C-alpha cells in the first residue's frame, strides 16, 4: 500500500439511523484502535510453565478518536445531540486503500477548548457498542 494523505481518512456518522452517512466536519486528526482481551488458561500442566491463551476468547472492542475545529455545521449539531442523549448510532471510518469499518458506536467523550486568540477546537472519543463490519475499498 502506498502512502496516503491523512485528510482522506474520514469519520462518518449515520445521521438518522437510516444509513445516510455524513462526514464529521472540521476533523484534523483521526485514530482507530482495535483491542481484544486475552483469556489466560495456563495451569500446572502448561508446557514449560508458559502462558496459554484461549483461542478466540475474550472481548473485542474498537475505539475511535478525533480532534479538529468546531465549525457549527450539521455534523457538529448531531454529535452534540447524540452525546447528550447517550444514543448509540452507526458510524463509519474510511481508511483509504484499506477499507471501511462500520458499526454501532457511542460517543464517550466530547471536549471543547479554545485559546483567546484562536479557534474553538473539539475532541471526540467513540467506543464500539456491537459487532463491527469491514468492507474493502
């Protein structure tokens, strides 16, 4: 895979729950992290006392974060609405030349900050709330 421009990595929100995705405006940085909890099944008979893990066990989760400038657009209003309501909604993270990660997420953090002589910035954090899908681009 060749180098890609960071601006092509997009975070999109299903605005109504009907599959109509809207790109979150103003994001300057975006990140996606996958995690899987390991289940230790080591016992007294484990070879050489090396740790053994249960294949396929554990809880999987994904975290998405982003930060950018507050633009007071439709996506900003939807994000505020979903955060305060605690609503779980479908989101997409588009990774150029890789694919699209899609599934239910909940906004777990929403922060706003500003410097006296600068623009209003925001940071958002999402946590997966169900099974995620992947489709290649």
